[in-house]
C-alpha cells in the first residue's frame, strides 16, 4: 500500500497531464460528433493542426494595407447612420458603405451645384453608380491640384511644380502661366513658342487719340449746270475782311493750295426735327458727302457737309505689359511685333478721349479690339 502511495506522489504531474489530454480528446470527440465528424477524424485533424503550427519565434504575417487604407478613409469621412429606404437601397447596405454625397463645391455640366442621391454606396467608389455624383475621396483640393500639375508636366517634359517660373519655349509666358491657361480649357504647349495664352491680354491703349485734321471743311454744295460747285472754308486763314478764307471749286480742282481736290460727290438728305417744335415738325436737310484725295501721296479723306474737323491721320499709343514694357505709336496699316508674333493695326474706333484699336493676328487672322482697359471681350 505504501508503494502505491509513493508511486502517485512521484508521478502525480504525469497522471494529471494524461487526464487533461483524455478530457481534451473526449471534448473534441463530442464537438466533432456534433459537426458530423467522427471522433477519430476530429482527433486526427486536431493533431495535424498542432503538428503543423509554426513556432511563435518565426514572426507574424504582414499587415493587410487594403484594410488599413479603408479604415483611414473611414476616419476622414465617417459613415453616416441612416434608416434604409426599401425604395432606394437593399439588404446589401452595410458598415462598408457610406451615404452618397457630392464632393464639396462640385458642379454639374449645367454649372449648378451637384447633390448626392443619398443612397448607400461602397466606401471606396469615386463616382456614385446611381446618380454619378463625384464622391469625396479624402484627397484635398491641394493634393489633387499637384497631381494634375505633375501629369501635365510629364506630358511636355517640364516641371511646373518645382519650376513654375521657367519659360521653356521663351515665348514670354512662364510654364506656370501656360499650365493655368491650359487648366481653364485653353491650348498652351510650354515647349512650342507659337502655342501660348493671348498676348493681346497684355496690350493696352494709352491716353487719347492724336489726330491731324484738314485745315478746311465742306460748307456748301451748290448745283450748277452739268454738276456741282463745292464751297470750303479754311479756318486757318483769313481774307481781307477778317473772315475765314473761302475756296469755291469744281470737281477735280485743287482746294486752295492744300494739295487736296474733290474726286467724288454723293448727294444725301436726312429728315431732321426742326428746333423748337418738340419733335412735331421735321424737314429734309442736305448731308452731302465728298471724297477728297491728296495729290502728293494719294491719301483719301471723306468729308461730310458742315463737319468742322475732318481727320487726315490718327495715331494711338499702345503699351505692351509683359516682360520688358514696350510702347508703340501706331496708325492704321502699321504692324507691331510681340515676342515672335506679328499683329496689324486694322482700324480705329471709339472717340478721341477713349479710342479703340482693332488689330489682326498675323498668324490666325483673328481680329480683336484693344481699349485702355485691355482686350475687349
């Protein structure tokens, strides 16, 4: 009897471990029986899993970054709790979905703000599959802008992110300015000197129009047999009685010693209100037009009856404010060069105090109007 007690005392730990293993095997047998697996098969599988298990010192598997990124985006745009409308959604809505919202400040094709449809959509979609509204991806406007700048730079082999002030094609516009123009729908290649924003946006009229006028004006047109006689008054000269000098000439004759003569006459009348009648009475008034030509150079001038100041030459000063400022004093027909682009002065408009200059692009032939505030839109 004593030997048995000594045996149990000496080997109680082994007996306890054996009993524990027996209980574990019995439990696995019961569980396997419940799952439709025989006790023997369950025991065998358990032993295989234990044998194939890797020791803890071999490390752990790499983290799944896909799950991490989804969790990060959820933190930036937390899902909204909502009741599922059976008409708008289904049982597929889950914690991995968010309510469809339009990206902040987003606008549609019609220029109006876009609103999301409010349906649950997958958290990682960029565009709602129901209403096509662009979703907030968690990327800031600044990050998105830099991404677009890099894509545009890679297309032309420049770096507008690091060197926005570089002028790769030497056309007077920095790469940054050409990117801004292109990002708003314009066509601008930073490596092509003929592809850039409009130079005329930097051209302005300065001051008033400078005019050289005829020293006389058409004061009278009198019919005579076989034609007309034209009376001109010279306000720069006086006759013996202290009155303006009068020249009475026929078509083709020189007007005094000015070098001008009448080459064409157009008789016209207009119906005008008689002063003091408050518009109740009207009468026909002659508004004849004559075309004059200067014999020395063929310069043509059109004069209307009683028009006191008839301009011969008009000049306007322009200033180009891009790079080194340049000034041009121009008249119709002149050409100016802005960097490598040439423009022709077509005509003048407006009035003396606020002149307008029509110019034509020598390359595209497109005409534009320049004023004292820049290109006229």
